[in-house]
């Protein structure tokens, strides 16, 4: 589990990140990025969203979120750092049938695109 300081929890934080309207996507994920950090030492706060449109079963939605969290946690553990204050990863329909490696590639792809674009 991610430390509390690295998680988005409040709905206003999600809304603020969505309202910035900076996003990149691929077939499995949509990644919304927030404002750039003014102090580079602060951790990036991240949120993971899987809507009921993806699956009506909570167990399926939770499985996708657990995989996304684990990929993100391993990226941080391996030394990755991000220049944004907030990130939101929104799952798409194809992520329901994706395994860990596919989600890892998709998340890395989204973050590379965001780094080039913003």
C-alpha cells in the first residue's frame, strides 16, 4: 500500500486534477496529470479510478486497482520520480482482461507521453 502522503483521497483533489485537462491515453489507461511541483522533494500524489462501466463486480474493479497500485509502487521503488503534484490513472475497458505486464507497459507508456507532452 502507498503511504498516506502519496495518495489522493479527497474528491476536490480529483476534481482539481481533472479540471486542468491535461491527459494522455492508450488502449488500457488514461492518465491525468496535475500541476508541476514547485518543491521537488514533495511526493507525487496519485489516484486510481475504475468505473462501474468497466465491470459491475467490485472484485474485478479492485483487482485492476491493485495491479495499477502495485505497478506504480514498483516504479517508485525503482527510483522513478515525477514532476507533477498529482496523477490520476483511469482504467479503460480493455484493462479488465489485461495482466500485470500489460498494465505496467501501459502505465510506463502514459507517463512517457505525459513527460513529452507537458
